[in-house]
C-alpha cells in the first residue's frame, strides 16, 4: 500500500532536515540520496529485523552495509548495549563518513543517535521509526540517550538526524499495546500546543484505534509539525522545548521504579500526564472538566490513568528529584494553563504536589 507523501521540515539552519510521512515511504523515498559516504551501519532489534531489514538492505545494495541486531526492550537501553554498536563500527572499520540508520522504535532510535553523536566525535544518522511513539516523538528533534539504573535518559546528547523516514505501513504489524502507548504522545501535542487537535482526537479516536490510514497520517503529520515548531525554537531545551515533557517526570519515575521492565514508555507517560493535569487543577489553572476529558480520552486508548499500585508517594519523591528538569535543587514540572497551553514552572507548593501524589497512589 502506498499513498502520497507528506514532508515536514525541521528548520535548524544548516542542520535542517526533512520528515517524510506516508504509506510506502520505503518504496518512494530514495534513502541512499541522504547518505554521502559509502558505508552504512543499520541498527535494529530482533523484533523489527525479520520484518524490514532485508527490504532496507536491498535499497542500499550499492553501499557497504553492516548490521547490528539488538535485544528488544527498554531494559536494554544502556551503556552495555550501546557498546555493541561501537563494537560493530570499530570491528568493521567504519570511518567518519559512515552513516548509521536506526530501524526500529524509540529505544533503537535513541541508542543509534547517541552512538552516531559519539563515534569518532560524530557521524551522520537517519531515523526510520517503526512504532507510532517513535514516529510522532522520539525520532524527531535530536534527543539521544541511554538509561542508567538510577534514572531514565541521564546519559545522552542533542544530535540531529539527516532525515526521518516514516512509513505508516509499519504500524500494521505493531502490537495493540505498543500502538496504544504511541497514542499517549499524540494526545500530548493536543494538550500542550493545540487544543483544536485535542478536540479532533476526541472526535476521531475510534478511527485511530482502527488504524484508519487517513486518520493516522493526519495525526502523525500534526504531531510532527508541532514538535518541529518547538524544536526549531529551542533545540537544546533551554526554555520552551521542555513542554514536550508533559507527564514525563512522573512517567520516568514509574519506569525507573520498575527497572524499565513492566510498563512501556507511553503507558508511564499517560499516567504521568494525568498526574500533571491533576496538579494543574490543584494550583488553580486547568478546569476540572478538562481533567476528566483527558482521563476519558486516555482510557479510551486503553492507557493507565493512575500509577502502579505498588508505588508510594516516597517512591515518586525520591526518583523525581533526579529528573533533568531539577535546577539548583528546585523541581520544575510541565503543567497545563489550559488545554492547548503548557508551561514549565516551579510555582507549586510541596503541599500541592503531595496532595496529588497521595490521591494518585491511593487505591481506588
């Protein structure tokens, strides 16, 4: 299945790059034209490789193509796994003109990007995301990282790709749980920058859940455009870009608490967005009716709207103080002024935060 391609530009001066979106982009985009050298290392995982690796290698048949196939899962997003990529690069004599290609979800994309940023002080890379979450979020914007046992994404770099190639056909093979988790990040864009998009999602969620091609392409395009605008304004998260982390401080605490082995990222973010919205209500900004709308939409997507039952308030507080948004010992959070408008703030009391955590961690 193929469709007309849509192109979104991430505008960063001489480091600008295109995002290609559509059904059949593997066939329609000349991937080799985005590779200047003769050597390529494809990084993928054991789930994605049987589905798409040979198709990609065929496109690059005139290049020296090496591959590394990683274990699948957030628990493998660490320095030990990262070294497998470096082992292949060094062992196969890759040089500074080598291009790395990330073929997979967010974990593969983050690790490949970080490897590209680090290998011989920086080589080009291309993102080919195969999950909804990676297509609308992690493949765009140049955030690359690995996890540490004490905190998620604590070791990384800002490093932009040469191109992002999104083939919506890959979503046909995505398990429901992964697909629903990706919808959490789609909903996020409606919450932080586009209230009309949030309303569209409420009206079209059934089409999205049925993986309707037109609805999916529209949601991915709008999500990528929203992220591209924010990244172009604040590439290295010195200000407004931090709003893209709505719910992530709470969500990362959940993932770290579970050792990255139980909930997947979008599920943790969904619960985190509800907690951030609840705090926004508590401090007097967001209307309580809108909190209910957020919960309802996430619930429609089979996503959690409360943290794991075994997490306590102290667990959150211990882990949240390690977040990257803590500056000079002060925790900052992304909160909602209203639907479609977010801010990064430390203007909340510890009593407000405790009240939200107590409510969230209390059994229903």
